[in-house]
C-alpha cells in the first residue's frame, strides 16, 4: 500500500495538471502514429510492473489525446467537462469498490439521496424507491420502456415476463422525428419492433406536433393496434427543443398511454428562468430519463431514471418473490430489483459530490450561464450575413448553417457537411453536425462552465476559416 500512496499522490497531481492545462492547449490533437500503435497493439505483458511506471504511460501516451470535451471551446455532441468534485471522489469509489446491487452499506444508502436530489432539482415528484442510477440514458430508457411494457400487458391480464411477446396483439409507441436513437434501440431490444415505433412529425420549432400524435394514435386504434407509450423529449440533441409536455401528458392520460420523457441532456434546463415555462408538464411523466453525466458534469458514467411509482420497475425486474421481500433487504429491496444491472458501481458518490459541491444555486448558475451563451451565439448568427439560425434556442444548443453570400443551396449543403471535420482538424474549436429538416446543419452545444462570450466569435471565425480551406 505504500506503493499506492506514493503513486496516488502523483496521479492526483497529473489529474490536476491535466485539468488546469486543458484550456491552454488545442481542443483535440491527432494521435501520433507511434502512440496509436502503442495504444492499440500492445502485447499482453508476461510480468507486471510497479504502479508508478503505469502513470508514466498514462501521462505520455493517453493524457495528450482526450476526446476534447474538457476544453471550453468543445461544442460537440452533448459531452461535458468533468466536475472537479466528481474527479476528486472517483478514486475513492474505486477504493471502496462496493457493488450497489443492494445490501446495507454507504453505496446503496447514498444512492437514495442522489436520486432524490436529482428529482428535486428538476421538480419531479419523488417517492422512495422510484428511481435509480444507470450507466446512461440509454439504459435508463430500456428500464423505463420495460416497465411500461410490463404495465401495459398487466392491464390486459398478461405477464409478459412469462409469456414474452408471443401471441400478443402488437402495441405501438410514439416518438418524434427528433427523438434520440436510444428509444429505437430500447424498442428493438424489448421486442416491440421498430415497425410499431411511430414517428410523430415535428413543427417548425422541431417540437412534437401533437395533432400528428393524435392522428397516429387514432389510426392505430382503428387498425386494432394497441397504443401504449409516448416518449417526449425535454431537450433534443439536434436543437435542444422541448416538446409540448403538458399537451402530451394530456393526450397520454386520455388514451391510457405511459408517458415517458427523455430529459437525458435537457431536463436541467428547467432551472433557467426563461426556459422553465417550456418544461411545464415534465412533472406529469410516468418515467423521466436524465443524465447526470451530461449537463451536470458528473464524470462518465452516470445516468438516471425516475419513476412516478416505485412499484412499476420492481414489478418489471424483481426476481425476488413478494413473499421473500421486506426481510433483511429493507422495505425497498435491492436496486437490482428495479433494473437490468446486477453488480452496479458506486455512481452515487460522483453524483452526490458534484451536487454537494455546486449546490442548487451553483447548478442554476451553470445552467443560466450555458443557456445564456447559446442565446448569445444565436444572436451573433442572426446578425451575421454568412450564417443562418435553424431553430429557436431553448436550452444550450444552437443549430445553424454557414451560408457565405453567393453560395447556392447545393454548395451550402456540401459545405456544411464538410465543415465539422474541417473545424475539428484545425484544433481551435470542436463542433459537430447533424441534419435538420433533411439538410446538413451545424450545432453548438454549450456545457462547459468556463466557456466565455469571447469563445463564441472564435467559433464562428474557425468555421469561416475552415470553409475557406474547403472551398479553396
Ligand atoms: C445522450 C443522450 C441520450 C443517450 O444517453 P446515454 O447516456 O449516452 O446512454 C439520449 N437522449 C438524449 C437527448 C441524449 O442527449
């Protein structure tokens, strides 16, 4: 252990130096051929080495090549820098190394608080046991959809865990054209069939068109297909749009559908005063997926699924028969009775530390700061004659196109398709692209607490410079 103590001090220094040095370096650096070969083709060592030697290789061969999301000018996808509090406690979670499947120890007890805090932060009603941490929103979505599936079959007098889907009438679920692919993955995995995953059209603000939702539900009913779930987005990946949650909740209630919300990225946006009204109805969901490893900055991995009722997920996942419950596991039982994972890491420590360090006020500041920057960027885009804004900014994502004067529609399409990679290659900012209404688009997602207004013109100038490289 003396070996560990010395090496751990060096590791702490390395981590701190890495984090303080990130902003001064390039957002991303290409992996050298020698390091690529080392990273991918090392032979299995016959003999071990001292701990300190391992750190040399982490320092020389790994730390120089991060994904880029620690940098204040990383605007790609939905990836945040790690919270310092999360980095601080991650090695301690490893040192304790519990399995949070269940039992009576700090890991599972703290998870109760972490989940309740997340619910309180986003204003979701919480009952003990009604939620758990997951690897991410993808697994949160699987957990939610499996629970909804179980309930839908129960309502018809079947136990789908026993019969599978064999011999049952198809059930339809509904998500907008802007919904995240994790919904499709979950639907496929649960045997629901993408054929019955209906794509609801969106309005010009990229929000679910509730008239379209109604029409699809009614058409399914007429065709003898049973509608069972609607999944809304609270913050889409493309534009940060928040679906009309209150209206969708009403439709779900009217038709007896499970109401799921994907708030993986955007649920926290409810903390920004000007965005909050868009979230009305979020508290009406049956299940809400949100990712502490997105906006909140908890180091990967930390997802969460919240439920209105704790009985639902337990009914869908528990293998402990009711007559054996309440014994020594306590009233709520094990976390492994509420989701697919058995051995579960001590994610709660990173979530707890991040929230405890920032406090609610600090999280509100982070959300306001980043949504404010996304709005500022949108304003700059509207004022520029070579950019066009593609969607209103609700959360902290700005979706836009570069359109140098004189460039035709076809040229703009090719240019915007090529731009993200070209901007990334230059290394001064990191941007990713998408398609909006069928056309190539750029999107900037602001999640870094240290991104400043001065970084925004740098981003636009980097896009212009990359465009000149492409067209010349
Ligand atoms: C990131 C994200 C997901 C997927 O979550 P993972 O944590 O990557 O599994 C789903 N939906 C939205 C809106 C996201 O931003």
